């Protein structure tokens, strides 16, 4: 998730400044489509939040971050500058990391776990046989 956020928001430092931009700001330059594409990509984080069992209220706040970013991003030039400063994906990642820090390994929603058939599971080391 961190790598995704870095690519979307912090991939390249703007020369001569302390600001970093990523695909979110670059795709936001494409009128009409760019902000929709980056908002859709941000739902990857929302899906992961659901899988981790983050409560609905917090996920709704995450959706609000995504739509607020998309709504302001639609405005030419202002939206592009906003994308550089707001970084909705970073805010969502911070919420996810705080949830994991509070709840640890108990965060994974059991309904979202993948059940791997026994024949595909890694074989365990062979147990030594007793010498009879």
C-alpha cells in the first residue's frame, strides 16, 4: 500500500522545492478523465481497508477524501495545485496504518481471507520417522 501511495503521490520531487508529485497530479492534468482515473485507483486503498476490517464510518471518511480530491481536481489549474498539496491517498494510508497499529494482526476480516486448498499449500518439513 505504501508503494502504491508513493507512486500516486510522491514519485518525483519538484526541482527547487520540497514538494513531491506522483501519478495523481500528473494524470490530473488530463481534463475530465485524469481525476476520475486517479479516484478510481484510490479505491484500491478502500478495498484494502475493507479487507482489514476497518469500520464503515472510517471507510466512509476515506470515500469522502477521495471524492473531495476528485471534486476539487476537476477545476482547471486550481485542482492541479490542490492535488500536489492535499494528498488524499496519504491520508487514507495513515488511517489504515493507525487502525493496524491499534488492532494488530486481528485486523483481517475473516470473510476476506483466501482459502487455499490443501493440495496447493506448501508442504511442511517431513517429520522424522521413529526407528522401530
